[in-house]
C-alpha cells in the first residue's frame, strides 16, 4: 500500500483520496481495512465466566507478583532504615568532633595561662601529676567519647591549677 494505512475513511487528506482513486491496489486494501474495522466495531464483547476470573486471580503469576511487591517494600524499608542510621551516625560523629575540638581549644588556653607562672606551688604540682596521668589515659583511649571525657577531666584539673595560682597571688598581696 502506498498510503498510510493507519488513517481510514474521512481522516484521509485530499492527496490520499486522489491516490486511492488512481491506484487499484491501495483502493482494494483500503476497502478491506474499512470492512475489517466495521466488523470489529460490530462485534459484541464477551465476558468470560466467573470461574475463569477466579482461576486467574489465584494463579501463580498473581501470587508471584504479590511476593515481588512485598519484597520491594521490604528492600525499600531496609534501604531507608540504613540511610537514616548512617545519617544519624555521621551527625553524631560530627557533633563529637566539634566537642573534641572545643575541649582541645579550652585546654590549650588553660595551658597558656599555666605557662605564664614560672614557680608552681605544691598543690599545683600534685594537680600537674594528675594531669599527666590523664594524658597517659588519653593516649590509651580508643573511642572519641572516652577521649572527650578525659579531656574534660583534664580541663577541670588545669582550671583548678589556674585558680590556685590566682588564689596564691591574692594571699600574699595583703
């Protein structure tokens, strides 16, 4: 057929109608397609018996599809849970890292204040020994949470040393 056979009857453009009048082969095919379309439109649709529908609903294909649907929900839930857990762990790690950096900065500032005094008192020397023990524990500590706790202890000891320095200066200034 020389013309488009997807359009039939009144949907044909003028050039196609002229071609149909001139070409016997296209005209006969067009007539057969029109008759086929008319017969298809005249056919009554039949409904299968209820038993056939029930058999189809209970077939293994339908059950497999249901299993695939359930499996996709399980996999999606697992992926979402994993994503949320990883996000939470990363956020916790970030917060812990920020706390570690903050404690380290405070410790550095306290150490700088300690260095300004050249002669430590007996109490400061004892506190300094405690600080050294905590520093040894810091070297052994593995988790960031342990390190954070030890650094806070160290910070308190150094703050006590500085308070002792300030107090000692005030005692002798009378």
